[in-house]
């Protein structure tokens, strides 16, 4: 089979809007349940950084397309689990409601962390909502480990067994446990502190929504840009 480098480069370049979620591009077909730690082990200032990071990242259309191809649901967990935004296909018409729901999450002033029950609730919602998406993903952020309700590993194992595709984790600080990460192409992202949380979250959400690991995305972009530059130079010569 013949290999045409120029056509391959131009094909990669043409695919970049899809990877980066351009407004008129089709993104990965994914249903994403977000479970956010709001336990008292997180300081008030750090909790504000966490919520601000979610609001900022999700309001960025290069990360979360607003064309109905990605569904989002939001839960928080402390001593109990609270649903803040039911699973919904995100569009330009309802993105504001999602961001308002995120910004309305308040902290639970207790050290109890119902991480396992949060996975249970998110899994139940995903399975009930299922519209035939390519991937169903639970995304958990935490600075610790579950200590009330069903064990987090047991909950994750049950969720995968019931049909959820992937459970990912973003852990913050030295005491975060992501031992429940499992499923197809699952991964974890670790942030040293909540000061680093938003940058880690953006990388994680982009990978979950596009299905392309960030290093691969950047490599494709580099190949495409290098190829376009070389083509331009040849034309000028």
C-alpha cells in the first residue's frame, strides 16, 4: 500500500478540530458522571479552587462540546451523596444551568467521605440514562479515601460489572487513594495540591471526552503543524 505523507499530514490537521472540540466538530460520544469530593478534609480555600476549576473547565467549549454529543451529570459526596445536575446532553442552551449547578455546590463540614456510595449513585444514573453512547465514564475527584458506606473498590467493581465502561480518578495531595480506578482505558491523574487542580482537571476531561491521551493529541498536533510548515516552504521554493 502506498503511503502519502502529505495526505496523511493534512488528514491529521483536518482532525485537530475534532480532537480539540471546535464548535462545529463532532466530539466523542460519551456519557460522563462527575463525582466531586466535598468532605471537610478539604479546606474552604481549596474547596473553592476545586469548584472554580470545574466551572471554568466545563464552560470551555474546547473541552466540553456544546452540541449535544456529550452528556454530563454531577454529584458531590461528603457524609452523604447529593445529585446537583442530572444526566443531560450538553448544549449551548443548557450549559449555563450546568455551570450554575457546579457553582452552587457547598462543602460538607465533616470528615466523612462517602466515595463508594457516590460511585454507586453515579453508576445507577449512567445505566438508567444510557442512550447508546460509545462510552460511559465515572470521573471521581478526591483528596482522600472513602470511609463511610460501601467500600469504593467494591462499588467500582459492581459498576463495571453492571455495564459502566470506565472509572477514572483525579487525586489531590499525598493522601488521595485512586485504588478504585478500573475499566476500559481507565487512568488516574494526580495533582500535588488544589493549586494544580485545574490544569490536571482540564487534561483529564479532554482525554475522557475525546478518548485521546493528551500526549498523543499534542504529538498529532505537532506532526500536523510541522507538515503544514514543510508543505508551505516547498510551495514558496
